[in-house]
C-alpha cells in the first residue's frame, strides 16, 4: 500500500484520481495486516485498488466527475465497494471519469482530462486519451498507480478504455453486480466490473464484486461461481463466432489483422472458428444513443440543487433549479438530457424511444440465434487505438462511433471482456473483445485467458 501511495503521488500528472485517500488506505492496510497475521483474510486482503468516482463511498466525496455533485459525501457505501472492502481490498482513492460516465475519452470530466500513460512511437510527448468513461481507472491500472480498479460500463466504458490502455476490462452480465449506490446513468444498461492487469485478476476481483443484492431489483439471484477455476487454458472443441457485420467499411487494416490473429490464436488452442451473422448490428449504435440519453434525462432529473451538491441562487424555485443545472452540468451532459427529453416527449416517443426498444429486442434475438451455434463471440473492442487529447472532440458523432463494437452487448446485457492482444503500427495497445452468453462469465474469462 505504501508503494502504491508513492506511485499515486508520482503519477499525479495523469490526473487519474479525483480524490486520494492515503490515510484511509493505511488504516485499511493495517487492518488487513492484522487479519493476515491471524491467518484470516478475504480473497483480496490487502490489495490496494482505486474506485471509479461513480461508486458512492461513505464519507468520501463522490463526484461522478460533475460540478453538480460538489461536496457530496454519501452517508452510505455502494454494494459493490462494500463487497470489495469485505473481501479485504484497500481503497487508494476515487478515480476520474467522464461526467456522469458519458463519454469515450475522459475529456468531459469537471476535474479535467485524464492522460493515457502510453505514447505513440515517434509521437514525442503527445498526450493521448485513456478512453472513457472509466479513463481514470484504466490509466491508474496501466500506469501502475493501483493494482486494479473498478469501472462501470453502460455502452463500453470498461472495455474501450482497457483496450486503449493495454489492460483487461470486464463487463459482467447485467444483474451480476449490484447497481445499488452507483450513481445512475442509464439504469437498464449500467453494470460494474473490474479493470485489471490480466484476466486472472479480473476473475478474482469479479468474484469479490458480484452477488445478489435485494437492494437492486434487477440484481440476479444466482450463486457467484469460482471464476478463477474457469481459467483452465483448455478451450478445445469450443465454438467461437466471428460476426461478419462487425467487419465495417473503413475499418483500419491493423484492426482487421489483429482480429484475424486473435481467431488464429484460439484456433491453435483447439477452438473451432465459426462465421456467424448478427444482422441488426448496424442499428445498435443509434439505438443506444436513444435509450441511454432517455434514461439519463430521467435519472439526472434529481439534480435540482435541493438534495445534493451544488446550489445556485435564483429569484424563484424554478430559477434556482435552472441556474443550478445550467452551472452544474457540462455540455455533453446537457446534450444527453436534451436528446433524452426529446425522444421521450409525447410527440416523438413512438418514433424514437419505442422504436429503439423494438430494435433492442431484435438485437437480443440476433444474439440468441448466434448462441445456438457458438459458445462465445470474438470482435475488436474499438475501431482504433487511443487518439490524441483534442482529437474527435468537437464532433460528438465521431466520438460516439468509438462504441460501435461495445454497445450491442450492452443493449442485450451480455458479458464481455477486452483483452490486450497486439500493438498498432505506432506502438499503441489494441484489444479484442470476447462476448458470452448471459451469466456465462466463466467462458468469457476462460477464452480471454487464452488470448492474453
Ligand atoms: N461512450 C458511451 C457513452 O458515452 C458509453 C459510456 C459508458 O459505458 N458509461 O455513452
């Protein structure tokens, strides 16, 4: 823990942490020492980790990367963070993220951009984005400022930053980890998961995070398997699907080559590679960017200046609401609230929101059909390597395209992992994504382990 507290100090320029809690870390580490000395201790006893600042932590600022939560210190602990403390993990601090987890580059945080620890070969000191929204988590783990970190993934926010930072990120099945105490973005999509250096750590940490929670009505009442036991390395006879619709026009050659290499690796290990079709793939991104903002506009209605954080003044109650929300939310959050309110409005509900829900059902059917033939699906995680801070910034649509490979599984609630498999031409990490059947994280981890 001392070593990581030192690394956290030295790595300040990455801006990965919003709040550092070294004293709390030392206290927790001491308690872990005492437990271990008695031969007791949980699965993560004494392991120093970072918490995405979207998880409520009792008595510690929980900002969601937003100005509107200024000074918000929850009186309760999220279920996932509590599960991790119960397993013995030590909290180093709260990690930076895109505001309310909306973004793909960690450039929308009120607390500033996060820097990717990687640099392009020959790119001098040009700073790159870590991906998003769990950019602080990915940068901290990649930069060795924490052994592991929590992330949340609504449309790719664990998997895409893991790919950009050369580490492992896993989004479990919707319902595997409790959402209780996680600041809500899009409730039918939000899911917590581990961001780690390797698949074994992901298995260990997911085991500690997961479990049924009566406080979240969508939490699955299923036993948590021994995920580490799944890492046998034996994938002989398994069928791995390659969906043709993910081979998109304009996909960079190096991403296609990486994908082929991944398929070869699995084939060499004894798996069978099967060409499959997920016909509604091209509708996933527009569907996501209707459903996620719709749910966000409803979830973010609670930030009115009365109950939490920031409060601006005004001549009337309505003016106080307006001034608080105008000052407290950043541009991307406002854009999502506007889109969400529009697609839910009486005149447009059928044309947008209802239609999107129907497409979501079709996407689910695509995956159901595919899983009749295969055990897991292999795709690229993102259409590019990390880009420079500032790039893609004034074009939201371009930014949204980052999520093209990750959102389908989010809309269907499937488990997925991103594993670093190769490097781009200019030496940046590239990840591949493995998707599994609902609640079959074991297969995802098992195959992912063979890929690393
Ligand atoms: N990049 C996507 C978005 O901006 C996904 C975010 C997430 O998964 N939290 O909505």
